C-alpha cells in the first residue's frame, strides 16, 4: 500500500507468505510470544549489535515461522542493518523497511482490515456454497449434496447409514474412506470427531434431525479444515439429515397406512378401494395368499425385520394379537415368506393359506391361522393339514361352536384343555406330553383322570380322540376369531 511507504528490503523469494496478525515486540528473543505467521515489527533496539547477533535474531524468528519482519528506520535505526538483510535473503524471510513517517499502528490497522475483509469474503463464499448445496439437494438428493460438498472442498466425501451401507460417495479416495469407517466403531464417537488416516484428516459427523442417529458423513482431506470449511460441512450435515429423516417419517406413515388397510381387509368389512390396492401393488380381484407368522417375539421388532425382508415388493402387513399377518400376491409368494421366516429366526413358524381372491382374504386369514397353530415347524401350508383343514377351513362361528362342543364338559379350564391338547398331539404318550407341558408325569395322569371323568370316556377310542382333536382345533380357531 503506497501510503504506508513500506519497502521489501530482503527475502523477496518468500514474498507470497500470508500474514495472520501484526505484532510489535522489542524482546531480543520474542519467539515464546509468537504462534507463527505474524508480521513482527521492531524498532531494532534489541536485534543485536553486530552481523552475527542480527543473523541469530532473524534466524530465531524464521524458526518460529513468522510471515515477515518489519524494521522501523525512524527511531533507533536509520537503515535496516546489513546482518538482518543478509539473514533475510539467506533464510527466505521477507524483511520490510518501515519509513520514519509510518507508525506501527498504521501497519496493524491495515493488517486487521485485510484480515477482516478476508473473513467477510470467506463468509460470503460459505453463503454462496450453501446455496449451491441447497440447490444440489433439490436436484439430486443426498448424492447431489455429497457431490457438491466434495467439489467445494476438493475432498473425498462419503455418507453411510447406521448399518454401514454406503448411501453416497464422491472422490478419489472413497474406497479408502469407506474402509476407515468400516473399521471404526462410530457408535462410541461424539456427534463430530476427527480421525487420523496416515497423513490425511477424516472428519466424521453424525446425521440426525431428531434423537436417533440415521447415519454418518465423513470428509477426507489432506489438510486440516478451516472454519469456513467446517461451516460448510455442518450445513451439508443439516441438509442430509433432513433428507434422511424425511423418508424415515414417510416410511412410518406408510407402514401405519398399510396396517390400517390390511386390518380392514382381514378383520373389517373386507372392502378396500381399488386405488388403495393399486397403491400397494395389488390388482383388484387378483389372487393373494395370507400368511400368519407365529412365535415372532416382540411384535414391533418382528414387524421391522419382516418389512426389511419383504423389501419394496407388494405386501400388506398388520400385527394381530401376538402374530404378524401378511397379505401377498399369490405368484412367487413362497420364497418371500421363507425370507421372512429366515429374518424372524429359527423359533418362528408361518401358516399359509391357499390362493384366494383378494375379497376373500378373511377366509385366507383363518386358513393361515389353522396352519400356523397346527403344531408344525417352519412353513406350513393349509393344504398340508389334510382332512382337518378341509373340515375347519371357512366354517362359520356357529359351525365351529358345534365342532368344539365336546370340550364344553371341561368348562373354561384352560389347564385341562391344554393337557388334553398335548395328550392328543403326542398320540397318548404321557411322557412326551408331560415334557411338552413341563409337568411331572404323575401330574399329567391326575389331570387326564379328571378329563376322562368330565367327558365320561376313557380316551382310548380312536373315534373319541378324533372328535376331541377336531374340537381342540375348532376351539383354538374360535379363540383366534374372538381375539
């Protein structure tokens, strides 16, 4: 700046250095009070009396990493000493000659104004780049934000979900960055953290617009990020968090709508608008199968695993009691149900109806219930039940009550009914039935004597066992229907 009258007297080869601050200090060794990149200003009273001392003074400043040395020539000195000039050229440290007319405060003000202007430009750059990220969000969603952020920072950017799946990635080192994230336990880290990756820096931030973390954004740079860069990353995190959270809330609403439609189809009027059916991938009057998944454990967790197993294909799902009930297009349904069973775990069982018209899904539900609670393991189709399935499938409540009538003699004693069920299931084998009920065999025999007394039969007749087994099945189906 001409008005300051400064002259570059030595160290011209390093004249492109950036200045972080201007600091006037007159100590012989000012380095303990410097952090680097300063313009150090001195009147020269303690720079040394000879060339060697002056060289050593400048050398200490160079090692401290200052940006330049400004020497006043109007107070103590009339010229910049030769030792200082020689050291400046030899060490590559710019040396400025300050004329007598220029006070240090004028230089300090110029530096401060320039730094402030830099900060304003930096803020404006961040604002402009934030607009770029916002437009990228509208045009390309999460991948668009990641692409724009990587371009703004000149860095590699990766976004991963909580399961480690890569949602978007841009940059030459994306494979390396993905590997670093895979080897890091992100659940134990704060919302924002910095990891070392060789000579590079990996900045990781959690993605969440509400309480649960939805994933992480990672940025790999070859240099520490500036404050402006960190602001830009924070803005990208906000945009991506909203983009991730919005589908999550929409999926939750979709699942609630899906369950309401399934409940109306299976337990209500059975009439669902054709447009709603098509929304979920079903054609009106098409054929479907109903599957009842039993022994699924906590229902909410089971619904989540079931939904993941089914994916985006056409399906309806609703919890009924302790079971999860599915309605699927009849074509290729078996493989999808087997996938659900695999996701639910080894203890789960599923009963499946034969193909029925979509308007008869309630009948399919009862058939699937019979199959699910038949005592079989894994996937049980209604057709595998044989005569029992044919006798009970599609029966009215009055017909089921008639078939269950032999159990009326036992009243509402569910313990006796459970004992009779186990005895019949194991074909009269007391030891096996007692083990299934987790009671002593003598306890089971005592219960059987009470049952025979109430029924007026010794349970040895094949006809009686057949009637009672049919009654047990009908009673269970009545219980499911009441529930």
